C-alpha cells in the first residue's frame, strides 16, 4: 500500500523537503509515503480564484490513481486523534488500496476535489501553511504507524 501525499506546490524551502523526507524514509515498505507535487496555477494570468482552483483541481484529479482512497485535507473536515488515525491506517492497510491525501494550494481545494473524496480531514483547528502540512501529515502517518506497532516513538 502507498500513502500518497498529493499537494499543490513545488520548489519548497529546504527545511520542508528535509522534514518531509525524514518521516517518509522511516516508513516501512508496506506503508510507503510518496509525494506527488502538482504544479500550481500561475496567479499572474488575471484568472479569478475560482478559475485557478478549477485548473488545479483538474491537475489533481488527473494525477490520482483511479482506485485509490481519496482524503481531502480541509479545515472543515473531521479532526482525528493520533489513535483514531492509527485505527484508520490499520483498516486501510487491511484493504490494500492506496490512500491519497490531497492538499490544496494557496486558495484551498475546489469543491470537485472535495466531492470526489471519500473523506474530509483536518489536521488542526489552526490555519496552516500548505507547504508545512506535508511535513505534519508525514509525521502523523509515521506516528500512527509507530503506535500500531507499539514502537516507542509515540508516547502518552
């Protein structure tokens, strides 16, 4: 099973790339994290925010593997605890399907992406920079997997 982090944005600062890579490399083969970066729509073309989000949505939807479970990250989604995420991860691993976590760009996700998702998930009640979300999500997936296997990384 692959855990895909599909995110609008590229050319991230080194600390973002380093942080993401650190947690991604810790994951075992059966729950590998892969990053799929979607090129953002230029903001200098005079397009409206809606048109920008539609263009990014088309890129996202075209990039997703057809049979994957889709989880859109959205501030209005359910906010699982780490234990709940570990339970979901265990269930997803039992299904064997790839899971795609979808992170929008600066303007968020278009409704078509949210509607195509089987689940909306929020990582925090805070507004987070979308670049940072990839690091936070990778860490939480690693933490959830560690919790599932009684690894000492997760403490309570």
